[in-house]
C-alpha cells in the first residue's frame, strides 16, 4: 500500500526524534575501528545498506537511526570522503551589498559574508537572490558555482572572488578572477527563471571553501590542521567533503534568514559540485531535497561500475577530492563496504533526484539508475515511496517519485532546460511556491 501524506508525516516526525536522540547519545560507529581495505570481503554487487558491517540486518527503524545510519556515515568518512569537523561554535554574517530592485524589481539580491571557525579562516561569500513577489518565505536552491559569483549574474556590482581560480574559468588571468568573466555562466544558473517560479537561489564560489587543486595550503582545510600538521592525514577530510561542509555553513545562515523557508532548502550541484551536494544532504538533515546533476564517480555513480570514470582514474586525476584511504580501493573497488546507494540511503526519507545526459557516458547514467534502485529498499523500510520505476525512463521523461531520475539528450553541462526539470521536481516534492501578483 502506498504511503499517505499523513503516514509520511508521522514517519518523518518519528525519524526526526530518533535522529535527535542519536545526536544526544553520540555516534557509536564514529569511534569504532574499521578494517584495512585488504581485510574487507569483496562484494560484486551493490552492498545492501540495511546490512551492518558485521552482517547483522537492520530490524527496525529505530535500529536504522541509532546504529546503521551512524555506522554508514562513519564508513563513508573513514574510507572515502574523510572526517568532517563539527560545526563551528560561532558563525557571524555580514551583509555587504543589497539591491531590492533586482531583475526589474522581481527580486532582492544580497551578498553575505559568512565567517566561522578558527581565526583567519576564509569567509564564504554567499550570493542570495530572493523573489519579491511571493507569499511567505521562499524555498531556496543552494549550490556551489565553479568560477565565482560574478559569473552567475551579469552584474558589475557583484564582488570578484580573491581566492585561487582554475585557468579554465572565463576571464581568469594568472589564476585570479577578472571583470572579463562577469555573466559568463548566466545560462548555467538561470537565476531569473528560478525567481519567476517562486524560488530563491543561494550560491558561493567553491574556492571560498577549498580551491580545486591538490596543495591543501589554502581554503578552510589548513585551518583545521593539528599543531605541526602540513597536509591531511589518511582519514582527514578532503576537498569534496570540504565543499559539502561549506554548504552546511551556508545552511547555518539560510535558516536564520526570515525571507527563506528553512524547511525547503534544496541543494543542487553539477559534476564535482554534484558530488558535494549529495554528500551535504547525506550529512545534514536540514537539507530537504538533493539534486546532484551528472555527479558521476564519487557522487552518484557506483564505485563498482564498469562504465565511465573509475575509482582509480578519479583518484589519479583528482587526488585531492577524496581521503587517502580511498586510494586503497583503486584496484579493488569491490572491497568497499558500501557503494553510492548507501550515500543516497543516508538522505532517506528525503527526496533525491539524479539528472543525466545521454552522451555523458563518463558519468555512467545507467549505473546511477542502479544506485537509486539500490537505495529504494531503505526508503520503503522507512515507510515512504522510493523509486517508482523498474527501468530507466525514456529520454526527456521525468520520474518524479521520492527517488527521482531524468535523462535528456546532450552532453555534460547544466542549463535552462535542466533547471526546468529541477523546478518541476521540487514543485512535486516540496509543493509549488506561492507567487503573488
């Protein structure tokens, strides 16, 4: 029998209480020792998220929340993403610029500096655009951009990032942003279209948190080194985890903003930022919905996949994205005690949408669908719908169930057509926002 809205509401409330109790008593799996990679058994298929590391099958929702979910979080941090620091005790925000007549009066734009952590830790500069014509607080899409806030809107007043930037970014000179890059990714983010649908958009530059290079000498990570430490340890957080952690700090601010509906914060990300988005949702239950777009290996594609990017290839090309322990699985990904269906299971019972493109075989679209199928039993176990399909949908057709999927023609990119799918899915799962005339 399909779960009714009342049943789902009761289930969600029950799970929230259990999750809070887990926080109070601590995370038992986080302090447990785990075997070395060579000591783990090989598993050809996707491991069952409902089976504990010791082989015990989870028997109740209470056991999922109190034991298996914390264990899965600890496993992903130990073997793959690295251990993220706790939330900072203090977070300060400063609104640097406000424009209440943005997009011809349709929106209010703010630039917000978020300060946290040890002294001298870099600030996150959040660009927030909120619809003016709305009924109550606005739901928000939160995501990390590749090349700076100045690229996602065509606005000479938006501050240029001062941190290191990849040479591939438009207008980048000597790894620094310039005015030449302004507005170069307007179509990637389609912010005005999002505003017209009643949603806010919040975004920051990835380099504010962790520059996309393997030095580990700038960004937030070095500020959490222990005395005498000059690089991350084998299980310390790496770049993808740092980006996800940065999304958590943005959520810290958004839940205090009266213009934002704190119960409807969706994370969005493309490619490597899609990896960060799904990790952020898995580790922060304040996030209501996750849309990792073309996130591929290390995000939404199976590590055991035989199509597209492999664990060895991604660790070789981007050695800073994952912790050192993950490299032990380069030639034996089948020894991982989890796969990415377990990461999706950590988001349960909240909605997750995977979006892909036919020609983007590097991201393994078919394997991603199998990941959703592998997470479906956890959603059912928790009393909500999961993936309402047995096979991949036709190109261009959206599966808009709690576990959703969409594949379109084309290649590895994000643009207006993708945003229409994101918005339609959010409308379906969170409710269409009220837009005043």
